[in-house]
């Protein structure tokens, strides 16, 4: 029942409205699901269960009641916290389609000169097209662009823009939903039915399914790419406790 309710909400209510509504719903969820079985490393709060999530096939026990983080958010947080100076060094950061799990926390970081951008998100400081960014060359120390490129028809142009505005020596984290069993990325613009697109691409508004060749495409743009399987740094018990997706790759890119 809960899974069906969440699925219906995700597929019928526009995302900007969901973002605004979530601020009122989170305190209720936190209280109702409080426990000790699973912990969100972003805020350290623990729960008896996480929530299901998914536009099509839903994944159980993946959405944190407190931060609304998913597996990829918690993995990235742990990576930034443990392996980088993101929370310590003065950095100019550009964040595309800012996730609620990160937005307020990054805004409060005194070391970050933090700018958000998106075409529709109410959390965006700058409304901008990723294929035609209004920023100067070599501008940002860090770019976060997670689960965006799969929505962009001309992802080559978007990658070129990301590379252009990143400073030499800068870091870009460019996560995407990826089928690591697929060698070659698949897209087919002739598929226009929303239900069929959701079935094939994972969401009706996705335009491709990225395969392992995603990393080489980034390299062809000019990025140096580290394919980081950060879940190997954790025990099986920690992966279960933090509700991570074992084997998920973080594409960490440098200019």
C-alpha cells in the first residue's frame, strides 16, 4: 500500500511541488519511523526502516525519512566527507538540480561559495540551460551534476559546457543512472509514449540508458575520469546500515 501511494505521488505531482511539500512531511516521517536499524550518514539519524522509492519499479528501504536522500546521495556524502577537502577548503561550487539532501547543508558551509542552477527547481539560484551556461570559462572548483544528463537530449553539448566552466584542476562529480551490464549507451528518440519510455529508460523523462561507455564519452570531452566504486570501502554490515547500492560507481572527473 505504501509503495503504491509513493509511486502514484511521484508520477502525478510535479517535482517543484513535491519539493515544497516535503518540508512539511519530513518531520512526520522522522517521528513515525524512528528506530535503530538503519542510519542516514548525512544527518546521523536512525530509523526502523527507510521508505520505498521509484517512478516505475520501486526499490524498498532506500529513501531516508529525514534528509530524503537515496543510495547515491549517501554514498556521495561519505565520499566527499572521507576522501576530499570539500567540507574544509575554500571552494567555488556549482550544483545542478540541487538535491534536498544536500542543499541546506551546503548553503551553510562557510568554506563554500555555493551556487545552484536548474531550469525548473525552486532551489535554483540561477535559472539556466545546461547546454548554454551563463558562466565564464574556468570558473568553478567543484561541479556537482547528478542524475541530470540522462534528461538532456544533447548530452555532448552539456558535457562540453561542464568542462568549459570547470577550473583547471577542478573536480566534477557527474553521477547518472547506469546499467553496468550494458557496454553501449542506448537511446531511441522514436519512442514517444510515456509509459513505454518509463519501461525502457527508467523514467518517462529520461532520454537514454547509459552503459559502461559513459566514462569514455566523458574522457572524449577532455575530462580525466576516476571510476570510483566507493562501496568497496565499507563492510557488508555498513552497506546495509547506510542503505547503499553495492557496486555503484561514482564518476569523479577532473580538468
